[in-house]
């Protein structure tokens, strides 16, 4: 699946994304610095009804947001940025493995290479690319 969009079109893309992948729980998010990974996660959180302020987890490593599901159950979305971590052991020490396997939680993982062995087989890989006209291309596989 893929989407091409401008920043202004993000709310529509986020709704379309959840319509396609609403049952999935773990996503890796790859792209160059400045590609819009955090902006995309913000749009996805807004589409789920997250009211908390969303920000980049570069220094905190893991940001947690809550929303209410359609059935009224409080659920968590985690945004992980592993850029500053050196290896899988550091990631485990930071709580990444525990976060990935929380029941019912949704996780978006930036810079996932160091934890590839911790990711479940059904992880969806998202690739965000900046196109020449400042539009973004999002590929999901």
C-alpha cells in the first residue's frame, strides 16, 4: 500500500491508514531525518483522538499517548525513537521490548535496525520519502 501526500493532506491520509491497518499493532517507521516521521505519527495520533501534545521522542526514547477506542476502552500508542541507542541490549534496558509487547498497544518505531530481532513477524514496515515537490511518499509493506 502507498500514499502520496502533502502536509495539508495528512489528516485524510491518517484516516485512510487506520482504515487499512487498524488491526495492526507494531509499525517500523523509516526515512531520512526531516522526512516527516514524527509529523506523520502526530497525524495518526490525532486521527485516533489523542488529545495529549505529541512530540518527538528523540531524547525520551519512548513517548506514550492515550486514546479511547470505539468501544470506549483506553488504549496506548507508543512512539519510539531508537536513534540514540547503540544496540539491542540498550534498547531492552530502555524498556523497548516491554513496550512492544503490551497487550492492545500500538507502537511506531523509528530507527528500528537495532531491534530487528525483537520485532514480531507481522510488523508493518513504513517507509517515508520526501519527493522533489515536497510531497511525501509513504510505502507500507
